[in-house]
C-alpha cells in the first residue's frame, strides 16, 4: 500500500472515497490519500526534514522516537514534534510498544502544474 499525497480541489474527498470503495470491491487494498489545497500548504506540512524522517523510519523499521532521532542524527525534540504532526496526518502509526512505524511501502506526491479548480 502506498500513500498518495496531492494538491486537490475542494470537495474531492468524495471522489477519493468513491475510488477507495471501488478498490476494496476489487479486492485491492485502498491506497491512503491525503489532499492539500495548494502546493504551498502541502510543502509546509511535508518539509524535507519530515520526508527524510519517513524514509529513515521506513528503513530502520518500527522504533521509538528516541531511536528514530538517533538514526536520523537529529535533535529529539524536533523529531518528536515532526513525528507528532506526521501521526496527525496519518503518515505514521503507533505500534504496540509505543514506538512508531510507517505503514506504507511508498509515498507518492502529486502536484499538478495547472491550477486545480
């Protein structure tokens, strides 16, 4: 399963829900979708540091925020804040022992060059 993060028009949540239901009917796991109203909003939330954290977490596997900070060679409090926001966005999950993990094999970011109506 992958996470598809995109700039999408207002109200497109219904289109996303319809596509996910169709995928489920076909027996395929539905991709996680996250939409933003503008590229500026998308990249304000998904900073290079946060994208790097997703990559690091995916490569090391489920771990504590402290272990993730060490693996990423970053300050613990900054990693803690970034992980909290990524969790709110649905891109990071808590595991049984209190650690965190990335439930996706890939993250796909889509930014249309034409204005989304």
